[in-house]
C-alpha cells in the first residue's frame, strides 16, 4: 500500500473541553492555535496547559477561524445524544450547538474538520443527528467519513466507544480514517475479577467490564461525581482516584487540578468523563500525517433505512458503509488493577448497600462470587 506524507496542520478547537483533541494532535506533530470553551473549570485547565494559545470563551463570538487554520475540531456536547442523557437529539439545546461548526465553516472552509460524539447518535431517532451532520457537511462541499473507535484498542483499560467523524474539502477522509484495521483481540470473557462496574446502576445494567472499567462518565444526572467501582482480584470493592481517571483518558495525573481554582474537586470527574481520549486523537493525528493514497476497497452502498453502521463514508449524496472494526490498532491492554498508580478508596457502605439492594431486586446476570464479595464488603465496612 502506498502512503503519502502530509504536512503538520494548524488546529482550531471549539468545544475544546480540557484539550483531549489538542493534546493528542500535538503529540502527532500538529499545532493548536485557537481554543474555544465556555466552561469555567475547563478554561482554567486550558489556560494552565495551553498558555500561548488564543482562548475564546463563547463560540458565538467566532465569526470565522483564521485563514491559515487547516483543521477545525469539535467534541460537541453529548448530553442530548447519550443513552444516559435526555436523548432529545435534534430537539435538545446542547447537542444542536454543533450548528456553530457549520456556521463557522460557511465563512471560511477549513481543509479538514474533525468531530467526536457518542455512538448512540447513530441510533437515536433513527440516526437523525448523524444524518443532519453529514448533510450539513455535504452542503458545504465536504467529503466525510466516520468510525466508532474503542479506547481499549490503544492498550488503555477503559471500554469507551466514541464516534469520530473526519471531513475534508480536498482530501480523502475515508483513506485516513478507515484504512487501518486490526480487529478486536480474541479473548475469552470470564466472570473473574478484576472487573469494573457502575455502582450507581443495579436495575437496568452494570456497565460490566472485564479487566477494565466501563466508560468514564461526566457524573450523575444530579451532577454528583460517579466514578466506576472495581471488583478487585482479592474481592475488595474499590473506587478510582481522579488521577488514575485522568490517566485512563491519556492525560497526565493532575491534569485537571487547575479546575479546583474555580470549582469543587468533584467537577474534575465531569471534565475527565466528557473529554476526548488523547491516544485516539494522537492516532488520528498520525493518520492525517501519513495516510494511504487511496480509499478503502471494502465498502458497500449504505441504506440508512436499515440503520447507520459503526463506520461509513460519503460525499455529494453518495454514502457507503465501511467494513472495519472499532479497533484500528490492537495494543496489548494493561489490566486495570495493574494500571492504577494511586490508592483506591473502598466503596462506601451506604453506596454499597444501596447498590446491593438494587442488584438483588434485578434480573441482571452477575457472578455469584461477586455478590458474595459485595456482601462481605458491606459487612466489613465502617
């Protein structure tokens, strides 16, 4: 396969969060020149780590990006698209803020655009949101490709699926995003610890994750931090330290510490849970630097009435399903109990008791040993 080397790109990031796109893209050799974020706690983090970049606090103030910007990124809010959110889709005020992306691109069309959101956007309201996004890009003359990517592919013990959509005026986003595919590692799933789970659940699901933790979330619907718990090999039920949560997103420990200057410590969980995972954005950045000279051959015409697939590409009204897995690479994953660097805290007795009651009342599958260890944890808690 022939590859063509691309230049480093100048990047403008809106809805920048704590810089997940920026960190990964800069590791790949690109340059962040503009950031936009309206959350005060996230702004404190960006000011600490991106001191020489222009920071704009309101996306409505951006009429257009500078003409020398090559790539516009946006991890637009997912609350209206998430399964655990309000699922309002195009009727929601937060997720439709992505329209600012298209407003900005109408003024100056950057050569490349990179978006990120939750996979449920492909299903919600029969894919109305993804259809709106790709149609808006097509109306502006862009070709596009998207792919659902699992963070575990990069060796990180967090089962996190996110949709990354790449679009371009002159380039071929499908060749960048879909050409590399490793497929998931074949592994035997067992019910032995360590396993991550969400103690805030119990009636509808556990978020059970073998050898890793489930998706880090921004917090509960009440705004309370809800770090996942881990059933450890010796039977202990523990919760993560925020610094290891940051590492599970590819940031350095205490990356979000500056947020405590303007908000509570608990807000850091929200910032981390909403962030773009940096090893994924680094891989995307490297793919942009060195991509195949032709688009992937494995594809079939897309019939959206059958649902939107995990990967697709198109342009000018033509759409194709991409035949790729959620693992573009397959790096050996470090088991979660071996990944952790900071002391965990035992799940509180009150939290464990509430979770145990919900679990016993549910019809969910779980290992009998897990229930035994959870009950023992409660009995031995202060």
